[in-house]
C-alpha cells in the first residue's frame, strides 16, 4: 500500500512540471494597446477662401492687396502691391511698385509679377473692371493724378494664357470710363476752369485699343486774343474734332467762335459717335 501512494505522488509531480514548461515552437503575443479618448486627432488643414486670404494681407502706406474675379478657370485671384524706393531721376516723385498675381489655391509662388512706377500719392488706388468687354474681369492702377486729369495702367485677363496682359494705350486716357453697352471707353482731361479740354473715345479693334474720336476745345490762346472798341480783352473759343480714318486720326471739323459764342453745344453734338457734322 505504501508503494502505491509513493508512485501516485511521483506521477502527480511529473504532470505539474510538464504544465509549467512553455510549449516548444510557440511565441507569446503582447496584446495591442487600446486607443484612449485622450489622444488628439489631427484635422486636415483649413483651405483659405480668397476673402480670408485677402484679410491676412497687409494694407498700409507701402502695401496694397485686392481680389480680381477673372470669371475664368482660375476664378478669383489675389493681387498684391509693394511700394519700393523712390526713383531718383523721376521729376514727379514716382516710386517703384511691384505687383504680384497669386492663385489662392497655390500660394507657393505668384503666377506673374509686374514692375511699374506710380506717383507717391497714387499708391493704393486700383479698380476692377471688364475693360475689353469679354466677360473676364480686369484691373487698373492709378499712376498719375493732377487737378482733374488722372491716368491709369490697365491689365486685361487673357484666359488662354492664364495671365494678365498690359494695355499701353490705356495710359493715354484721362479719367477713363468703360461703357459695356456701347463697348466704348471715353476719357476727359480738363485744361482750365472754363470747361475746355480734351475728350477721347476708344474702341477695341482686332484686340488693340485705338482712339476713334478726339475732341479738343480751348479758350484764351494768346494769338486768339482780340481787342474791342472799348479796349477790353475778349477770349475766343475754339473746337477741333479728329476721327479715325484709314487707321489714323484725321481732322474732320474745326471752328473758332466769335465773341459771345462758345463751343459747348457743338462739343455735345460730337460726343455722340454717330454724329458726323451737319449735312
């Protein structure tokens, strides 16, 4: 009986030892940590709208910024202006200006950069306008301003090239006004308080801006001064009209007015482009 108990105890000890050993050919796997609510979740970067991007731009005495909705594939673009140093040889106090055009969806580099110059007090004056009446918005920048005459640079949007193109002829138009109904750009440069000056009318021909009519009026030219019997100085009025003929401006009307008459009614007639004088 004692021998039977001894054998049973030995068998139980051997069995316990086998369970404690790691099975051959197996590896232990650590459980994956479960995510916790405290871990931050990264959000995608916010895509700035053109309006929000514009609000981030500095606008002060040396910086300007504005939006131009081209109406094309690139949509609304951002234009920034930076005022540089004064140009030493300038007689009008002109300053160098750098204009940059940006695509708000890709601000790595500007689409184009233009170097120009403006009078000191003109910096920051700009307009957006469809100047060539093609349905795409353009922009202009003021570069000279006198007592009344004021002159602008113009860049029109070229949808095919996907950039703005400068229009040099626009710089010759004082106080330009673009009329989408007639597709005419008229301008007015006053000479004096007497109401005399130069009126111009421009149209687009084969993609180029050309002057189709120019009306010049004047008063008190020294050679026109006459003396009456009372020896009082009388100032004569005059008007000259030029029309575009065979690609060039040619005089089509000229008149000097005697004392007591003026040019205002006659000028008003010629301001209608379908008027070509009395038959």
